[in-house]
């Protein structure tokens, strides 16, 4: 993911746009965006990785994944249904 440009060469969202989308999901009560377990005590002393950090890390580790599709699927999965 490129920083400094609004889109990467392939037309995907950049990291800032992805973080903004994830932050919007965290702010919206209709999504289940709680922290989850992380074994990395050096970065997360309480063993809890924040929602946005978890998904940004996943996208960085899978660079061929389309972030727009990933975020769309994440919205479907995290939606709180009544």
C-alpha cells in the first residue's frame, strides 16, 4: 500500500483510506469491532490487538488482495444483526 498517493498504481485504496474506512466501522455501533487476542506481547501488552490494526496488518501481509473487496466482506461479516 502506497502512502502519499490517494490510490496505488493498481487502483486500490491506500493505507490512509483503509484506516479511515476501518475507523468508520469502529465508530458505528451496528458493527462488532471489538479488539481480539494477539500473542505479540511486545506490541500489545494486554494481548488485545485493536480492530483496525488487525485488519491493516492482514492487508499488508496479503498485498495481492483487493482492499475494497476485503472491506466490503468485512462489513458483511461484522454487521450486528438483530
